C-alpha cells in the first residue's frame, strides 16, 4: 500500500499540469480579489456596481471562488482521464498494481488532499486580500469564526466537486465528459437555473455553493443540507466509478 501511495504521489506531483493549475488557481485569483475589493469602496449608486445591495461582511470575497473552482475541476478531470490517452498508461499502472480497488481509492484520496490544500490556500488568501483592500473594518488577520466556517465550506465544496469530476472521468475514461458536465455548473449555469427552478438547488455544484454563499439570495439550500446533498452525489458517483474500475476490462 505504501509503495502504491508513493508511486501515485510521484505521478501526481511530477505532472506539469498539476503545478500549472495549482499556480494559476492561486496566483490569478489573488490579484482578481484585489481588483474586486475596490468595488466595496464605491458609493452604492455608482453605475459600475453590479448591485447596490452590499454583500454581508462574512460573505465578502467568496464571490471570487468561481475562477479557481473551474481549475480544480480541470485538474480532477485530467487526473481521471490522462492514463487512458494514446499511450494507455493505465495498462502499465495495473500491471504494476493489480489491486484495482486500492489504486482507485489512493487516486481519489490524493486528489482530495491536493484540491483541499489548493482550495484552502487560494480562498484564505483571497479573503485576507479582500479585507485588506476594502474598507470593511475587519482585521484581515483576525477573521471571524463565521468567515472561517465559510472558508471550510468552500474548501470542502471544491474538494467534493473535484471528486465528482474524477468519478465521472473514471467512468467515461476521458477528461472531456467531466469538463462538459461540471464546468458549466461551476461557471454559474447551476446558480442561474436555481433562480427559476427549485430542483436546480440539488445539483452538485449549487448544493456545494450553499456552504459558503449568502442564503439571503434565496438561491441555495441551507449549508448543512447542501453539504449532505453534494456529498451524496459524490458518494454515488464514486461508488459507481469504483465498481466500474474494478470490474471492467482495460
């Protein structure tokens, strides 16, 4: 098991795309947060504002989650589908590690840890920068328990969504399908659907967003329900992908 963990860790962290995606998610989101924070210093009637309604203090900055969110979906999709490319590296992997169940669980665990770290660093930095650059009156180095709870929520949402994308990619044996299915939901289509169809609140990304988004908008489930719904999506898809991975021929 330790040899399997070391080999898959080496595979993940020696892949250029892992570092590129992690770097872009962090280093692009932070400057965007700095720019976006300036909007909080504008008068409420300024035409440049999307909405005159102020964002509650404990939710400020979390609107920046979308950019990095897309990138972790890309990372998960590539991690699931890359070995089925033209070189069919999966054959070599299964020859060296015939215990398919352990291999699948190790891949999922490594992805979850990696995305969790990326999400926490990205969004913690984003929130700190947001409160440093705005006139919120909150000490950016002394975030409230409510904000920390939302940071945990957004990190969990990113991680569970990545596992969903990984499961879909494993079922389809390609990175394309999870990108086609999950990316539109991440960039806002799921939230848009939820504004006029209540059933869209139960889509995995919209359910996950309830763990760090302002419930006053009326678009989301309550945080606990949203977390449970997204977790059930992930468990169902991971179980299906696990069974398929263990039983299907390469």
